[in-house]
């Protein structure tokens, strides 16, 4: 079966750095995605990792270790608008269907 | 920036009724998907569609559900004989097939079955 684990909630301070971890166990693996979701809205694509290592995109970076079934999303210079749910998702199968974790609710405080 | 458009944004229906949720994917995308998210729960895969046929479906996608691409632009999800537990946010998504850019999700249809 598939299992994707991430912390339920995290709190961080504006301007700080936060790391959101994700571990996964899945049959078949095409890549790992991170999405941001504000309450009542659609998920928005943040990053994609298919090879081991770090992908950097502005204030956001994502890391993948396929051998460990582990990824993290790093958010730098946190802003209040970064308060949202961050979803880890694994892509599997020929149609690249996504299996999502339950999401990590990040609260950014002053 | 290209968008995936979903209509309606909200739908309230009586239990046992049929509903059709509509989506217009990004025009040059080839892969289409439906996902749902029950309030407070994770996003769940329903079905993927490529080359005018279903390429994969989940256990949730039983005979109650069907998808169709009736013309070159629309992609619909039909739910027959709705149940209370079908109440959820339904997201349409499309992809060009290049995973590097991920899917683009529509803004969703909130379905409430009463």
C-alpha cells in the first residue's frame, strides 16, 4: 500500500526558516511534489523532485532522498501569507496519479 | 497564466439526484484528472483520463461515477444517485505530461448533498 507521513501542524516566526518533513512508502515512484493549499482553495504547485538532492526555487527549496523515502520542504524568510497547508504528494503509475499526505498546517506568527 | 476552470463553484443537491461537475482544462494539456477532498481530510485521487479514455481509477471511483470529454474543451464528472458522503470539494486538474511543472488544479466545486 501507500503511506505518506508529515507533521499535522507547525508554527514559525515571520522572517525565520522552517523545514517540513515528509516520509513515504509507496509501490512505484515517478517523483515527489509539494503543493501549498490555503483554506477553501485549490492546491498550488510549489516543487517537484525526481532525483536525489536539493531543488531550489526562490524562497522555497525541496529535498529528496529516494533510498530513505524522505523529502523536506524548506521555506526561508517566512511571510504571514505563507500560513497555509503544505501537501506532500507522490506521483505513481503511467498516468502520474498523485497520492497526497494529510498536509502540514503551517502558522506563521509575528 | 493559463487556468483550469471549474463550474459551478458551489452545488447543493438532494440525496439520490445526479450531478455533473464541469471543467475546462488548459488547452494544450493532454492528461486530465479528478480529485476530491472531504472537509478536513486529504486530497484523494479519483480518476485520470488520457487519449479519450480512463487511464486509471481509484477504489472510490465506482459505478456511481463517470467521466466524459464531450468536446475538445470540456471534461465532466458525473455522479449518479448522490449520497451524503459524496459531499466534498471536487478538483479538476490537467497536465501537459511533463511532471516538472506539476498539475494545474482548478479552483474546485464544493458539492453539498442534503
